[in-house]
């Protein structure tokens, strides 16, 4: 990605972040929503791998879910996002989302122990589609409004730092590369397969 990096550098300072790392100026909510799309691609893999009995793909995804979705993304939600909304009208939704994080962990435990557990895969997919959609459309916008402009920008920086701490440098990019590799192995890398 030397060319991309050089191009971004040539584009000037507007998107440049402190510390020299350049992620293209991604804001906190954009970051969280991109992570959801990473999760959605994992759901597509689960959906394709389960009927094939492709244990390797299921296991690889379960490990990614543990590291990237549960220990990083959901940890961020529980630490920075949910507490700001637990005194308002979204409190019941946030309480359910917290419970679903716990349920997700249990399902991932089950899949790590037995990748042939298709019921766990079905339940995981069924829960996370609405979970992510409700966070994208209700929780993240409400949180952005609640924290205010200045804190929102600062927290964006903090999420970046956390991402590097939890997932390593260019952590999300590496996660996406892993997802792409599993898609390729499974024969679902070309989204043309979904065109009716
Ligand atoms: Fe969540
Ligand atoms: Fe989420």
C-alpha cells in the first residue's frame, strides 16, 4: 500500500492524524460502523461455511470474533458508548445489547469448542444482524449527540489508540485481510455470487 500511503501524504494535512498515523480521517462512528461491516462479512462466512461443514473457516471466524468483535469492538461500546446512554430513553435497548454481548460470547465459546455447532452459528447470525443495525441507527447517533462535538473528536482519537493497543498497528486492516482470505478459501470472495 505504498502508493496509497504516498497519495494520502500528498493530499496534505487535512486528514492527517496526530502521531503520524493516517487512517483517512475516520471518525468514531464511522470506525464503529466499519467494524460492524467487518462483522457482517464474518456472518456471511458463517452462513456459507456451516452447510459445507467447513470447520477451518468457522474456527478462524470464531477466533476473529473473540479478538476483534468481543474483546475489542464490544469492549469499546461497553466502556465508552453504553454508559453515556444508560440514563436516557435508550436505557432498555442498551441493557439488551449488553445481554447480547454476553450471549455472543457464549456462542463463540461453543463454536471454538465445536465448529460443527450449526445451531450456535444460526443463533449468532440471527442475533447480530439486528444488534449491529440497531447500534448503527439508534445507539451511535444518540451517543454522538450526547458527548458533543469536542469529546466526539477526542474519543475518535482514543478509539484509534485502543485499536492499536488491542489489535496491533493497522489492526483493522489486518482483520479485513484475514476476512478476505477466509472468503477466498471458501469461494465467496466475489460478491457477484449474490446477484440475482
Ligand atoms: Fe454491540
Ligand atoms: Fe457493535
